[in-house]
């Protein structure tokens, strides 16, 4: 039985990923900051809720301890929690704005990965999936034919570029763990006022694919639902 922990799993892409992996036979642990929403999501899916705030060292350590006590370890870590950040134009973005976005989207991944690596290393096939974005791709954001090339969001895009590079560096540094990044694509979620053309199921295709790779699966890649994405 594969045990999978997902941050930010109480709604949108995280919730749909949890639903699909539960249906695939995974034991899914719902990570969320809000206890009410997290428990409700877990109850709806037949999963277990584990409270976690990825911006807080003590909360992340407590979540890891909780899983160690109940499950003993995990096989898959999905770093899904993320924020869009300010909608302010570039000339009004402050250092505090940047700190808020990077603390969740980038530092949060480092914090959770550091705490959860011992749990992953109990598995014979440890896997990390970092939810990144084509919005962090130089190629995609410079292509006027793609939606990523028409959106200006300096902090979010920069944070997701960092997530992808962090992923490739972890993959090189952790040869015993498969570490990949998933680009959901332009999906109808709370992030964009449900304006994206993809459903949440389509948006989770790459996440689910990478979460279910075997021992011969890839590492250090960035994929969307159509395949490897140029960066």
C-alpha cells in the first residue's frame, strides 16, 4: 500500500489529487492549515487529516511526528500548498509581498522536504512531486501564443521558477529519491476565479502521473499533462 501526504489538500488541485490517488488505492493523508476544512476534506474522501502550516517550523515538525507515530513513514510527498500573492503592479510590489509568496511557495517546500525526508526514506520507492507551473518557465512566458506569455505576475512566476530549479537540484542531490515537478496548466481553480479552460481533473493529470511512477520512473523533470515541458 502506497502512503501519500499532500500539502494544501483541502481544496482545488490538492483535493482532486487526493481523490484520484485514494481511488487508485493510495492511503492518502490530507495536509491542510485549517483544521475544519482539512478534516471535512478527509472525511469526504475517507482519508486522514494531518494539520500542517508550511510556513511554520513547529507545525511541520509536528505533522512529521504525527505521521511517524501513526503510519511510520510515507512513500510519496506532494508539495502542493501555494499562494498567488499580490495583484499589485510591479512598481508597487514590496519586499514584504515577496517574502509572503516565497515563504509559502519555495521556503515551504524546503521546510517540508527537510522534515519529511526521514519518513520518505522508509519507502522502497520514495517520490517527491513539487507542484510548479508553466508560469515559471522562461520558454512559456516568452511565447505570445501561450497563456503564460500574456500574464504578468512577477512574484508568482519567479517563485515557480525557483520551485522548478529547486526540484532539479534536489533530484541531483538525492539519488535515492525521485523528485519531479508538475505543471497543472491553466486550470479552473480559486487562483484564477475558475477562469481556466481545464478541469481540476485535467489539471491534476501530471501530478497523479508523477506520484505513481515506479522504481524506473524519471527524476529531475518538469511535466505537464502532455509530457515534458521546456524550461
